[in-house]
C-alpha cells in the first residue's frame, strides 16, 4: 500500500528514533469517520454567468421538447413513450461509467452532456428536420431523403456540440479518447432516449391505438422496443463515438493542426456512418429487398460496433498503464514509493488496496484510498500532458505547477489516513532509490527496488531535500525531469 510522507528530517534521524524491532515513527492521527478531500475551485462571477446561461438553455429546450411531444402525441402516448424509452438508459449509462472507472469525470459534466443531448440536441434537430422535410415536400422530393441528407448532419453536429464546448472551456478535464467516448456517448444516449419517446409513443402506441385500439398500440410499442432498442439501441452512441475519438485525440496533442482536424474528421465520419445507417431502410423500402438491411447490419454496423468496443477496452487499460509510465518520475523524486505505483496499475490492484484500507482504517480509510487513487491518476495525467507540451502558455504552466502541488499535498493527506496503521507492515523507509528495512532483531538492511514491484508494502517516505525550483513547483530532488 502507499507509504507515509513524514513531517520532516532524514532517514538516519527517523531510524535512530525507532526502537529495535519497532515500527516507523507514528503518523499524525486522522479524524475518525472523515477523509480528506480534494481542494475545491472557487466559482467566479464569469463562471457563474456561463453556468447559469447553460442551465437556462437546457431548461428552455427541455420545456420546448415536453410541450412539442405532448402536443403531437397526447398525454397517454407521451407517458407510455417516456416509460419505455427510459428502460434502457440505466444500462447504457452504466456501460459508459464502467468505462471511466480509472479517472471518473465530474458528475456535473456527465449530467451536462446527457441533458445536452436529450434536450438541446433534440430540440435543434427536430426543428431543422421538420423545416427540411417541408422544403423537400414543396419541391416534390420524397420525405425519406430528410433522414439521409439532413438528419445525420444536424443530429451529429448538435450531439457533439456539448462535448465540444467542454473541450474548449474545460480541456484540462479531458484525459484522452476515453473521456471523448464517455462525454459523446452520454450525449448520444440522452438524444436517443428522447427520440425513442417519439417512436415508441407516437409511431408505436398513438398510431396503433388510433387505428385498432389500445391493445394494438401496446403491441406496436413492444415491436418497436425490440427492434429499435434491443437490436439497434447501440446506433446513436456508436455514431457519436467517432466524434468522441476525434475530440479525445485533440485533447491530448500539442499540434494545432491535429487539434482542429481530428474533431472535424471524427464528426464527418459520424455523419457518414449515421447517413449510411439511415440509407439502409430507405433502400430496403424502395427496392423491396430486405437483404440490403441484413447485409448492411451484419457487414457494416456489427464489425464497426465490435471494433469500437475493442478500442474502448484497450483505452480503458491504457489509462491504468499510464500511471506506470508517468508516476515513476515521482518515485525517483521521493514523493511516491514503487509499491504505490504498482498498486495503481490495474483495477484489481486498486480494489485490493481499498480492501486493505478498510481493514486497517475502516470506512474512512476506504474513502481516503479512493481519493488517493483518483489524485494519483490525475497526477499521472497532468504529468503526461506536461510532457506532451500541452501547456504552451506561461499561465498554463503556472496552473499545472499549482495543480501538481495541490495533488501531491492531497496524496500526502490521503496517505496519512491509512498508512502506518497496519501492525503487519514491516518497519522501513523508501528514500527514492532503495528500501531501508529494519528487522525484528534490530538489524538494518538496504534493499533495491524490484523492477516490477507487485506486493504493496507500506513504508515511510524519506522527505526529499529542499532544492530551489521555479516558482510554484514543489520542492523536488535535483535533476527531476522537467524541473531542472
């Protein structure tokens, strides 16, 4: 498990104060039943105005959609459509939250993306699609052309606009493609939910009940639910995930051309995939050949779907391996120990660390361990972004230095909550290069760190000697990469 950062002094002083066979110097006691928290950002008046404007926009679009759907479907059909459309939402949302377990995104941003897709995107798309359908009808063109030539472009653009705003104004919240998939996926899930209300309530219950009665309406709801949700429920998240890949690439590159071209390429790919999907039933209806839909589904959509699932799983594991690549810099600087890095490299090890924290410090220890793991992952992402050259401005570099210092302080606070409380832990100190262990007979031995430490050993961290670093950077060891 992670080590304990002492208040000060060097290794020899602390070991001299340790009785033979005893444990390292005790750590400050943590308040029972509580756990340290990450520092909160102040909400300035500009951020407040932007937040208020976004909330009002989403609320206005929500009222518009409720009024529009209620007026066109009727109260009974609207309620049936809402209930049926909500059923798959928890499953889809849970899939994206599972994908984002290494470094969970702030709940407010997840809610923002979902509600943006559910109300803002649907309101804009419904308005544009209705307008285009009217113009096509006036020109004597078939109505299905709207779904092929207009809907894919306006729907994918508006679904992506919410995550794009997050990328522009909150780029530091993006850790890569995984975040792009999560943000865009939740926007697409919200959009699909409201669109399904129209299909299930309108084309399903209202249409069937008007013709043959409520029983037929219920049968049509079940049929549409099976086809549209159980079989093709992945469609909207799959389309918009292409944009998410582009946004994720743009978020982790310092190349301005890639920052612009990657989201555009992802958005165009999403539009083309969406347009192809809408074209399949149109061609099937025109030609009367159901095999077109079958071949398109099996030959195009299914391979792309499983390809995206494989990419998402690989990216999920990559986010865990990132700590192994970046946090050793802090090990060499004396802020972390090798077992801490090893305990962060997989979800299984993180779960084992939380189980250990519960055993030695109770529920508060578990909360502290979760906070510790989140802060350590954020630190690895921050370090990775710095090495990638994402902080080109002096203000960005100063902010990165401040956030790094805050994360290191938070890690130290979280660590003090559970380390040093396990009576089974050996007495030892990590000085940034090797372990200094004291055995029960009073003898001391210096042990080199293994290349791949897999057994978490709680040890005390030797305080790194103070050095003069640029303003805003923590006191790290001389020669630490990026801090010379």
